């Protein structure tokens, strides 16, 4: 029960940091702590996936390094896959897989 309590507290902290303080780095760390404490915390996987997807999208929009962006999408797919395996809806996973495939193609095609 201790790990689940830690996961729940970390998840709640992540929500507060992202939504109230707009502290995405702090929220990311909190969601990662929640998934580490309880790998079965579907909402933490989902929220972490959403946060990383937002980061990847912003990086794409600002012309960031495509290899770094692809690495972010890989993490997004991993977290959404975990969430789906725990009962979450798969719409986000499908979108993330499409974005990852597109960025990987851009990396392969080069400048």
C-alpha cells in the first residue's frame, strides 16, 4: 500500500504542478515518480504521455532536432501503450504511433 500511496501523491502533485503552476518539468518528474512507484497507475501513464506529446509537438513547431523529437514520441507511445494495457482508451496511442512514424520517416529522409 505504501508504493500505491506514493504513486497517488505523486500523481496528484503532477496534476497540480501542470494545471496550477504550469510547471511542466515538475509535473513530468512527479508523473515519472508515480509510474515508478506503481507501474499500474494508468492515469499517470496517460498524463505523462500527454505531457511528453505536448513537448514533442512544441519541439516540432520550433524546428527542434528530429532525432530528439522521435525519442520523445517513443516515450509517448510507451506510456500510452502501458495505459491502454491497463484499460485506457487507445485513441491517443494510435495518434502517437502515427506521429512517431512520421517523425521517423523525416529522420530517415534527412534534410
